């Protein structure tokens, strides 16, 4: 049975047949979702149908940001988006930020992930995938954010462990590395050839 799914665009709906399966573009791969209900969230489908556990489920009400992913170039809470409404959109999770191997597993950390590790910004780690997505979104749109802009950009991502100081430092390091890379072709931690 086909179902009409409001995809959030005024005047548009997506017609899908969740029971028969549908395809999602996730991290550059076309993945088939089988045996799904139209009411399943993108978070549920990523984790439980497609085996991509990076986006975390906590509040499932759009409050904590632990499930943050990119849909096209928009940062969204995957718990608030119907998976079927993301058909035809480009979905990016933490698993897809950098190069991947043949299994689709990441082979290296992204620049933002590396900065979080270097600055000691990770404690229990639960909130980190959502924060990493929020920071990538920030730096892709604001290359040189000041502290207020950084804190505003991550204000939707709750961390119960770190106090945010080291997270802000990590964002500043990653931003500096990107600017150095743009200027010289090497990041701040590399020696120019
Ligand atoms: S689980 Fe989606 S915002 Fe908290
Ligand atoms: S590192 Fe534990 S919730 Fe953020």
C-alpha cells in the first residue's frame, strides 16, 4: 500500500510504499529500507534498519541533539524526521564524514573528530556524534566563527559531561586548521612540503 508522507516542503508530498521497501541515499550510498512502517523516524531507520548506530537516541523529542544528521545541507534531528520523507535527499551521518572502506566503514577521523580527540573534548562520548555533525555544519557555513557563534551553533546539543569548554576549544582548533589548509594547502599540524 502506498502512503503519502509530508516531506516538510509546502505543497509537496512523497509517495512511498514502505512495506515494499524504499531507497535512501546515506553517506553517498543508495541503501534499501525493507519492512518499514511509514511512521518510522529517520533515527530508527538509520540505527535499526540500516545498521548505522552513530546517531544516538536519547530524548527522541528534538531536545538533546544526540541524533543530529545532515539532510541535504540542513542539520536536523533525525528523531523528528520521517525516514520515508527523506527519500531523494542526501543523508550524512558521522559514519560518512570521511573516506570509507568497501564496507562503508570510516577509515580516518574527520578534521573535527581529530580536533575533539586532540583537545580532550570527549568524555562518555554519547553526545559526540551529534556535536560533530553540528560543528561540521557550522564550519561548512561559517569558516571563522567566534566563540558566541560556536556556542550558539552547538546550543542544541546537550552534553552532561564536559562543561563545553574543551568542545569550544576543539571547534576553534578545527576552524584554524581549515583556514590554514585553505591558505597553504596544509593544516596547522602538518609541515608544508
Ligand atoms: S534524540 Fe533526537 S533530539 Fe534527542
Ligand atoms: S561527553 Fe558525555 S554526554 Fe557529552
